[in-house]
C-alpha cells in the first residue's frame, strides 16, 4: 500500500499506508498535477517495498517519497516508517529500497538502480497521533551504498519564504511553491505512473490554526493554487505523496521548505474556512537535527 494520513471528521492527514502486491492500492498522488521529471526535481526519490529476493513479494508503486540530502541519506516523513498505531513498522523498514525514477512502472522489472535502506533515524519528539497532528514528522534513511541521483536537495538558510514580496507573513504570499510526488491523482485513484508536480498557495499558521488548532510553529500549510473545473478539486497532495517535498521555486532555483505530512480526508478538498489542503513539516526548523544525524 502507499502511505497516507487523513484526519477523520475534523481534518485529514496524509499518512503512510503502503501496500503489498496482493493488497488494494491506497497510495497518494498529486491532485491536478502535471507530468514532470527528476531532471527538473533532481533531489526527488521514491521509497519502495521490496522483498522479491526473500519471498517474491513487492509493493505496487512507491509507498512514500523523499529527497536526497547526499549520496547515502534520504529525507522523508517519520510516519512513513510507523504503522499508524505508534509503533515502528519493522517489516517495511526491513524491506525498504530507494530509487530515483520518472515512472513507477520501472519498479521492479526495469533497469532501475535501487539501494536498500540500512539505518533509520526519526525525531525523538515525533508523535504518531492524528489528535496532535503528527508533530515532528521527519526522518532520515541511511542507505547501504551510494545512490547515483541527478542531484541533492537545498535546505533553507532562513524562513523568509513565509513572506511574500511585501515582506509580511500572511495569506497574500506571492512566492511560487511546488509539491512533487508519485501519489494518487485523487482519493483512491491512481491515474498515472509518471512523476507529478502541482503549484500550491501559502497559508499563514494563524489562518491554518483556525481549522487545525494543534498545529505547531514547525509545520507549514498550503492550499491549492487553483481548482479543476471538471472535478472541482483543488491542487494538492494525496495518498502516496507522504515524505516528499514542497519546494520554493525562485526563478528555477529549488529549495525544499517542507516534507509532506498530512491533509484532508478527501484529497483536493480544503479543510474548513482556511481551505488548507496540505500540511508539511517545515524543514528549516530541523536544520540542526538533520546535521546531527548526518
């Protein structure tokens, strides 16, 4: 299965629920996405479930996304390695492999370079809790060997991306933000194997907290930058996009500001009056933790 968390009733979160080859696919995909490539989003990678050499079982598509910090370390969401009940998912940890691909169909039968995970690090303050909105939802996976990727992620040196050209942290932020993933195109629907991206609009934490009161200062919110007239769905993330990035695109220069954590029960339908469509772990606030792991 694919990983995805959704808040029931009050809100929904994109959680990590992966699927075996024999199980129904409940993955997450970008809503209102446009096909893209890892040659554009050079740090993006996918997490797959692979026990082919053990008993022939493998995951249908990737279960989470991530980004490469360097040749052997993957930045992702902590909930991607938890079972949703507060316990580490040791089965998935044991059989996780990482690859960089434009199309999920390249796994497992293509000429895809895959590298097994060897070590997992997650923030000590992480809570696998929908009530508390999955605080500190961040993890790093160390690989057994180097993965030959197109590039590595750029981490923010400050959080001025929260301010638009007017220098104010509010909902009129005019920066360009792009979420990327192999997740579902709508709730329970996976229409493409191709990597997708979509644009999203920044929401201030004060606005987001009107609907998500447990939100912390280390989380960052977005809503869909536009709405598809035929489906009525806003741009956003969905099941399977968990652990993947949202980037600030500054004239083609990409900086990862967030890690996909959770969102509405129905992908592309914003929550409450704020219309928040996706919540991310804010990468900048964990710079020291990331460096300590590395």
